[in-house]
């Protein structure tokens, strides 16, 4: 089942997604971005399919539902953006602030 949030679709990091997006073993955990809506803030911030969301606002995520839960919690706290720790398929990480719609 595909889970979506912040204009992105997500999948669990597993053998299938590692193979499809050539995600190296150095990327230990997180949630794989499988699609990015071209009109979303995530696309503006250059998040690409095949990258891995490792944390949202300093909380680790390991399955797509974690992403939705984290965004829901931030919305309930009145937050307007989420700080994502994003890993490239080869393990380079960067922080990306994304607007919560």
C-alpha cells in the first residue's frame, strides 16, 4: 500500500526498493520516496524519488505510516513545517525543511 504525505509517496526500505532505486547498504533505515508531486514543496526542495527520509523533526522513521504519524503530530502542535533528514541512495544526508500543507 502506498502512503502519501507532503506531496510524496513512500515505501518501506527493503530489498525491492533498494534494488529499484540502487540504494546502498550504508543507508540503514528510513522510508523510501517513490514519487514526488511536481507542484509540491518537496519538489521545490529537490527531493527525488529514490531518496530516503531518515528522520522527521529529529524522530526516526522506519515505515510509511511513521511519516504520516509524524506529520499529524506536527500539525496538532501547530507547526507549519517539518525538518526532514534525507539520505541520497549512496548515503549522503542533508536536512530539508518542508512546508506542511
